[in-house]
C-alpha cells in the first residue's frame, strides 16, 4: 500500500497532489553495501507509515507547512548496481528541481545522497553540503567499491564543500581527505560553546543537508545500521537547523540510514518529525509573509 507523507484524510487531497505541491518526497529503497545491521531499504516505508501521525501545526514556528503541498512519489527501487541507483535518483531529483520543487529524498543507505547532490550541484551555484553523521564517510574505496556507504561523502565532496557535524568515528585513512576545520565532532557539540558559529561560518549561501540519522545518539535513534555512542541530542539538532535556515538558503535535504525495528517505532516517528521540522524552518518565513 502506498503511504503519503501527509495523512490525506486529515488535510484533504488538494495538499498531496503534485500540481499543488511545492514540496516533493522522493523515497528510495536501497541497501546494498551496509556492513553491519541491514534494513535501511525499509527506512522510507517506515517514515511514510509514521508521518501521518504528525500534528500538521508546528507550534514553534506557528506555521502549517503542509499548506505548501507535500506530494509523495512512488518509492524508487530495484536497482542493478550502485551506479544505476545513483543515476536514477539523480535524474529524478534533477527533473523535479527544474520544475521548481523543493525535494526531500528518503533513504536508504547513505549513498542515496550522491544522486541528489549531483543534481543540486549541476543547477545551483555557491553550494555546500551540511552532513549530519556519526561517520565521516570519506573513504575513496571500501570493500572493493567506491560506492560503498562508507564512501558516500568522498563522492559528494567532488561536487562541493562538505561541512560535517556529529562525527565520532572514522578510519585513519580518511584523515588526509578531510578538512579538519569543516568537521564538527560530536564532542565539540558537547564541550564547545562555538560549534554553531563554526558551522554557520563554513557554510555557503546555498546549503543542501544530508542527514544520516546515526548522527543522533542511539538513546533516541537506535534504529540505524551502525549506532555509535555519544551522538547528538534532539534540541542540538533543532538549534543548528534553525540557525542554518536563518543564515543560509536550504535548497533541499535527505534523511537516510533509518533501519526500522518492529519493536520500537519511536525512531521512525523521530525521522518523520525531523523532516516536518526542517520543512517548517525552511518555509516559516514565506508562510508568515503570505
Ligand atoms: Mn553514518
């Protein structure tokens, strides 16, 4: 059964039709290279199942972002290779960007973000990527593939600068590929006062956000393929997303690496809430003007 990000019975059909929607949800079911807990291909379905439980009024911004229209595409799946997945997602996102849509891509493992970044980088100048992640993902190659999920950001960094936050795990071989200034460790968020300023200063005018859910602490986000202790907390994340939405132009984002568990649906709902929050921050100003 197809799920919409919005509960259609609550908001009505008008707000989920493509022609009435500024916002487009692109679910990508793909998990080929994860090395430990499998199942992120089921992430998009779990988010779409949880999302209709959201309140569509965001009390913090005093807005109802669904009024911009949120259309959910059919899930893209069944790829023959990583290259074909990246190309398919690139074409899909590129096509919608050219129609002026604000695109939210749901993964899937982290390599799902490569196609969207390629699409944005091809159309938008002065772009940087804000990566939320426990891992740098800056390996040129892993397990015999340059498209392993541990290599996602190395591929992304070919298109534009990457600013990473929440990092607490990396291989020594990645040191030479990272710009230490642009890596905000999870411990920096915990111990330093200026971590938000560091992020804001490093970002360019236009920002794409790639949100690997394992950036969050496993106490609130246990449903990932590679949970790492010492992660970001909910309000840390909201604070920085709000700041970024005020200082930069958020052009699109993805939420990846949800590895859903039947026993605990709270992380699925967290992912849905995060998406709605980020949309609320992004569109709050235009809604207030309307
Ligand atoms: Mn990760």
